[in-house]
């Protein structure tokens, strides 16, 4: 090694001698670049700031998206619903996962701190599926793992259908299927709760149209959601206040109306296309979820080959609140499980 280095130093000296003789400034510059450019390139390599811990914004598909990166470990994209609630309740509710994973939360178009599209007709679930793809490209990620809740689950499911090669793992938590008519299932769930005083006012509110166009302000929309909230829990007296603490901001009535109107004109197709999903999939649902019931979860499970399903007893629409230990254990184990282990 010393001989090789000495020979290289000798050659360098000889070349510099020729340079001085030739008085060639260009040759000196080229020589310096030859030796020092690799070092300069190595020093300039930095982690992608777009996924650094903290809050960020990204201009994608004509919308300025707000997103936050938190935690440490393998990356997990958390998909929020697109009807106006934003990602705040997920940011505050899924904190335990940050000990094992880097979580990326973002507000969908028109919700939370993300901007509205110039054309309110571009508020469909299908548009939101393409937003996730646009963000994936912005983040420079070849493939992603996604966790979606409720309507966020429908967005994540639509993404895995439309972009199957881009999803490594898919977690659907109390998810719905956009083009599946669940009205009969929902009515059955409401009938089962009639006579229970804990749910009387909530059922009356749930029977109103969705979206309720009589609601014109965010304050009115927030009050309506508060009235129906007990239906989303097995034990509303104990757990509904905990959810309210994780989502103190008002939802967007504009996003709620615009999303429903856009979907009514152009509904994304999911129900008969779920067999296109290639990602390893985990389906989680509360036994007592009235709006995204186990019957819907079982339908997704039957359609996605190789998927796993877990039903949490005495749990409603928010399993990380009513059965936190089992929920976080299920998610963590699934995300850490290797494909090799699965094949055994």
C-alpha cells in the first residue's frame, strides 16, 4: 500500500512538473478536481429534508399540503379521511407507534392545514388517491406502507388498487369501501342500539342526511359530529371524551360538502377491484363499529388474497382508544413481520 501511495505521489509530482513547464492553468484545475471532487461529493450528501422530523408543506396536484414527520424507525404513511376532519386526531391518537416507526401524517385537500383545490369538483376520493401518489413521488419513495382509518382506509384501499406496485404493506382500520352500499348494514346496527338511552340522541342525528346541507358553518358541523359521537364507541361515556381531546380543532363543513358532491358525480370503483391489491394487508375493526362494521371488514378480507383480519371485542370505530394494547400490538407486529417469517 505504501509503495502504491508513493508511486501515486511521484506521478502527481511529475504531472505537476509538466504543468509548470507547460504553464497550463486548465490542467492544474482538472488535476485538482480529479483528487478532491469525490471528497466534496461525499461531504454534500445529506438526508432528504422532505422527510426530516418536523412540519412541512408540499405543492402537489395544485394543492399545498401540510404534513408532519414524527418518530423513528421504518416509514409509515398515515392516511386521514378526506371529508373535513383532517389528521389531527390520528396525530394525537397514534403517538405510541412513534417509538417504533417514523410516521408521516398529512391533511387531505381542503381539510386541516392543507389548501383547497381551485375547483371544488376536484374533491373526490379518486382525487385524494392521486394525491397520495403525488406525495409519494414528492417524497421520493419507491414503495410505501400505509395505514388508513375510516374514509382514510377507503383512500388507502383505492391507492393499493390503482397503484398496486407502490404499496408494501396496507393496514385498513375500520375502513369503508367507497362504492359498496352499506345502508342495510348500518340500519341493522342502528336498530340494535335502539332503546339504549346512551345512543338515543346520536341515532336521531345519524338519521339525518350525509352530508347535511343545512349545516353551513364549521361550528355547526362540529356540533353535529359531537351529537352523533356516542355511536362510534362500545362505551361512549368512558371513551368519547378521550377522542374529543385528540381532535380539538373544528372540521371543515366545506370539505364535507365538496367531497360528497364530487363523489356523487364520480365515485371511485373499489368493491369489485380489491383483488388487484398486491400489498400484504392487515384489516382491523371494532366488533361494535356501526358505520364501518365487521361485515364490511370481512368483505375486504375475502377479496384481498392473503390478507389478515382482527376483530376487537367491545370496541367501536376507534380501536386504539378502546383497546389500545391489542391495537398497537397488532399494528407493530404486522409492520415488523418479515415476508420470510410469513412463508414459514
